[in-house]
């Protein structure tokens, strides 16, 4: 399963699918929070939180790949990572993109008009 930040793949014919997203919230432990509070007070890099954010990004991307595979897609285009943030000792990350499938050479890609794209109805 491949994820791409680009919106199109040159040289490959694809059929775009639906919007996919994945969110992860990882909690830090109390000891880590206490150490980072000291670092925050005296200044310096918060290495433990940086590692937690890196792990949250990686886990969210893996979850996005799993969701794409479960939906039958070959990959995800236009992948974006929301601004990861720390809140009360937790790292929260959301990633999203458009699922796609590769088309065979003789298939014709049919784009879905934006007004017909599936949306969640609002009450």
C-alpha cells in the first residue's frame, strides 16, 4: 500500500475513490510529563514529546493504509497530515487523503463530478 502527497500520478491511470481519514491519540505517561515540564521551564528540546509525535504520525499513516486496503484501494493520493499537537500529555494526529485504484491499460477513467461525490447529509 502506497501513500502519496501528490494529487496525480504521472504515467499511471487511476480511478479516484473516496476520502479516507485516520486519527490517533497517544498518551504520554506521568513521568514523561514531569520531565517535559522541567524542560519547558528551563528551556531546551522536548525530545520525549518529539518522539511521541513522530510515533503518532507513523501510527496514523499506518492506520490510513489499513483503511485503504480494507476498502479495496491500491493506495492513497493527496495525503495530508493535520497539525499534530500535544494536549494534556497526549499527542493527537489526523491524516487524510483520497483512495485510488490503478486502472488497466484498456480501461477508461471516469472522473466523479464534485457535486455527486458522497457526502454526509446534514439535518
